[in-house]
């Protein structure tokens, strides 16, 4: 698997050679993050903070609000690490601060120890100073305290000349249950696939920024197929994980899907197939994921129109139900409301909506028994989702917010607020 990387200097995405010489100034990091997000988690490194010459904190926080990210650069103690975890970082990357004393204060599964090595020796202070300690020695010392390692082969970083596979294999074998990510020199899809077979990820920046490595090629590099036509079965799902249908993909269709951020597939009868091109039921591609055996894909999409199925249902198994169906109906009512629609009345009268929310929440709070609680909860959910639809907020938006809150390490007391007067 790949981990696309965004290095920040003075609010801009950059790529350095050897950690020092500026090779690429890619500018605004947000379009880059949007492009990279199709691959999943992004590594965001604050170079200014790492070098002690400034900070890109505001940029990093906004990136965390929009995308799943692991964050590194200038995290020198447990307090700083917790602050980033509370801000929604999937994990934090610690360099010289990755000591057993600091790591004991952090949730192990959300900490990555960054080890920069030149010719097998760990180097620090912007890769300028050797420590006299070997990288394998450091991994043995830290593997019981972290969920992963980011190993950068400094002599290969930014030079796109291939990585050190022999050392990478030693690192993976020694790291045990800690997931290893290799950075430095990875350029070709075959190199990504080779690392994946070792059970390691490849962190990639320069090769993609420079255009030498296509993002789609990097993403599906580990894929294989036992079919004569070489196609990959592709499960299509919405942002909440509900399956919409099954399609087929190949490298050409994935390239086009990633390039256009549309649902593009390989039809076994018609060739390249862009979902919605003729029906209008277009898809926005959110993410491409590989299954554990690397022989099937998952496309997470935002489905438009009547749905995915050619029979104009949301899925190939019929219409959706529950909250997803309610959310779609409410969104439609916001746009074109039938005569006498209560939903439209609520949307047009925010005071009425606020009163109903308070009323139904109170009734839920005093409800007893499964049946009554389910009934009152349904009322609260309906009025809540009207408020969401009125503001253009989707179920996926709320689910992302809940997921982000789960990442918090520091917990508030949760006491009730005094009533408003």
C-alpha cells in the first residue's frame, strides 16, 4: 500500500532532496491533499516545526478536518503528541522524542516512530548528525511501544533511485506487530508491490509530485488477478459502507477514475464505462481501497441521481432503507417540495424546527421501554435530519465528525450545560 506524503514549508507543499535542497514547490497543499485522499491516509509533515524555524499548525489542522492524516514534524513531547491526536490525527509521527518514557504516555496503536538512517546508522538534527546507533538496534528498543515505524533511507530520499529492500526486509522482520512504512527512493509500481509483499507500506512524495509515478499506478501496484482477462472485481459502496453493486476494473479504468474522480469501470461488453455518462446517475469517487488478498477493489463513491443500478434503484439489490433513504428523501424535498410538505414547512420556519427538536428531545429523555424509546428516537432523528438537509449536511459529514471525535485522547467531563435563558 502507499502513503502519499505532503511536506509543508511556510504553508506550501514542497519536496526536498536529502532533506535540504528544495526540488519542488508545489504550492497550495489542499488541492494536493484532495488528489491524494483517493488513496486513503496522507502523511503530513511540518518541516518548519521539525527544523524549529516556524509552524504550519493552522494548515495541518485544516487538513485534519478534511482528510485522514498522520502528522509529524516538531512533536517533541507527549503533550504535543496528544494535542495532535485530539485534533483528529489518525496517528502521530515522533522522531527524537520517540523514547520509552514519552511513548508510555501515548496510545501505542496511534504512534509511529520515525527513524532516519544513512547507511544503517540513525541520524538526527535534519539528517546532519550521526548517533552511532544502528536502525535495527532502535527498532528492537521501541517496537513494544509503538504501532508503527517510518523508516527513511536518507541517502535515497528524493533521488528516485530505488529503495534499500534488503534493509527494509530486516526492519519488517524485527518490527514484529508494528507496521512498517518505508520512505526514500521508491519510484516504480514494482517497488511498491515488492514492499507490500514484505508487509510494508511505501511513503511516496517526490515520485508522484514530479510525475514520474502515476498515482493510480502506485495505488493498485500490489493488485493481482487469476482471471484470464486480468480484471479486478470492484465492490462499489457509498460513504457509509453500504454496497451499491459489483463492477470490474483494470489499470486503464482505475487511471481514468483517479484522474477524473468519477466512477469509471471496465465493462466486459462495452469497454471503458463511465457511470452516469448516459443515465445521469453520476458518481464522485471518494476512495479506492485494496482488499487483504490484493485481488479485489472497493470504490467508495458519492452516488448521484436515482442510484447505481441500471434499473434506477439505489443498489443492485433494490432500494435503500433506513437513515440513508430518509436522508435522500429529505434532500429531495429541500429542492422540490410537494404541496403541503411538512418537511418543507420545517425548512422554511427555523423557529418551528428548533421548537420541535427541543420538544422531541425532551420526550425521548423521558421515554421508557424499547418501543417508546425507539418511537421517540425516530422523531428526534427525523427533525435532526431535516436540520441537516436544510444546511446541506450529509450523513457522511456527521459520520466523519463522529469518527474524528473517537480519535480524541483527552476526554471532557461531559456534564450538562446550564439551560439557556
